[in-house]
C-alpha cells in the first residue's frame, strides 16, 4: 500500500523547502521593518535632540532666579517649554488634559490649551498666541512670557538674552499640538494695501465676535454649567440687532453657529469684510467665586510699528496705530460708562492687554467681558434673555454716545 501523499519523502522535502522559504521571507521582512524602525527612530532622535534654534533666558526678582530654555518654531513663532520657566523661577505647575495650571508667588493661573485666555487669581486676560501642548508639557510663545507673569502675578520677568546655537531646520522638529496657531500677522492682513478706517466716519460696518465656539467651550459656570461659547453667541446676536437700530450700521458676525474659528481667521474675516469697528464678547472666570463685574480691554499699539517707545510715532503706520489705540480706548470707556448705568454689575475698569485678535484687527477693537461665570449670582443673570438684552442695548448705546461725542458724523 502506498504511503499517504503527505508522508511521501518527496512531498516532505517540498513542504520543508516551502517552510524554510517562508521563514526566510518572514525573517527578511522582520529585518527590513526593524531597519526601517531604527532609521525612523534615528530621525526622530535627531529631530528631538538636535541643537535647537534659539536659547532664551528669563530672570525674575532682580536676577535672583534665571531660567534658560530652548525654543521651537511653530509657524514662524518661537515657543518655549513653559513649565521649565515656571519651576526655574520658583513656581509650580500641573499639566492637565485640557489646561495648564500655574502656581506662583502665592497666586494661581489657568490657561486652556490651544487658547489665549488666562484665568488668574488677580486678573483675567489674553495672551497674544495660543498655549500649545507637547506630550506631557506645554509650550508658550516667547512674546507672551513677560506679559503673562506681569498680568497674572504682578511679577517682572525680563528676557535678558537670546543666542543662536544650532542650525537644525525647523521642519525637522515635530511638536504634537491639538491646533496649530495661525500665522496671520499684520503684514499678511495689511498686504491688500487697505488703509484702516480708524473711525474717520461713523462706523458703517461693525464686526461682532462671539468668543470661543466649537471644541473651545471657554469658561464654564460653577453652578449651572453655563458655557461661555453659548453665552457669547447669544449676546452677539442680541448686539447685532441693537447696533443696527442704534447706529444704522451693517453687522458682520465672525461666527453664527457653534463652530471653531481661530483667532487669526477672526481678525482676517473682520479685515476682509472692511469692518470699521470690532467688538469681541467674552465672559470672565476666576478661582475666587467672589469675583464679579464687567471689564473692557483694548490692545496697546503705540510704538509697535515704529520700533520705538510708546508715543514715538514718527512713521505714518505708527501714527495710524497710535490713533487706533486711542480710539479703541475711548470707545471702551464710553461702553463702560453705558454699562455702568444700565446694569448693576461692578465696573472693573478699562485695561490694555496683549491680544492677537485686537492687534491684528485693522480697525479700533475692544474686548468686553460681560460678567463672571464663576459667580453664582452673575451666572444666573447671564442665563436670562432679559439681562443679556440689557447688556447688548447698553453696549450699543455706548457706541452711539462715542460717535456723537466725538463728532465723527451725525447719527440720524
């Protein structure tokens, strides 16, 4: 009787040959993949450990403490690891999934990732560029370090040195971020050759910006969990109707729905729609539930184009920037007076802040924080349509008061 086919000597030899061939192929594939992984790892290592482009040092308290950090470039903006600076200068921090918490000089501050908003014990303000997340750390724009410590903690932190010590291309550096910052600076938005209006006439186009939106909820109420993005959109819609009635102006909203809109795109759309005035609506938040009231901000622009100290406005562009800053401040004061009369909330004043949105808008621009969501009393008020309507009417009345008092043009 013949042997089964699988047991025949010739068949066994063929099977062994096939198995050996498959083993060799698998081994070769493994070696190829391993080699590829090693090459990839080497490239990643080179990108991460290669010499950085710029080194910065910051000192605080008359040079008592110094932080030396390396920068990484993101869309033309130099960023540095913020926790390294905080700890070197004597502070503490916590990196949470959605935000960075900083403890310094007995006070605290919170910055959401991919956002410019800072909620500090002493103040609520905006950075110029968004805070980015990289793995287990956080990146802050170099230009924001000094303003952050000044406004959040009333501490002077000075950039005292920068030195180039590497030639690695920026493309070799990979930074994990949730949302890359838009590089829409004044040069880009001004390239169309348009001369900003600076309210040489009564505003015919008013841009209303509802802060946050989409994946960026902004601040959240401590009692009823009212989200800032919902509140700002509701007030923006009310304000659109109010300014149309008060100033007979056209209105453009930077967002009409619950969608993501970057700061750069907000400024660009305001400029592209030839706005005469930008009003950005926000709400405040604080670690202290006792904090309450409204606050209005404008951007300091003096000397930003001339390269000199504030007030040195020899060039035409610098004079224009100075005029926009002055008018932004006067508009903010007029709106603050109107709100002070219309609502019972505390007037926390008018302040200048570094703000990418306000600075890139080619027109007078203000940011209004209409109340604190972390105050149970104000959150309850802001949830009502009646109170939101009063706020919108007061803002529109303040704008009308400014136009009439400045004698820019008669409002019919």
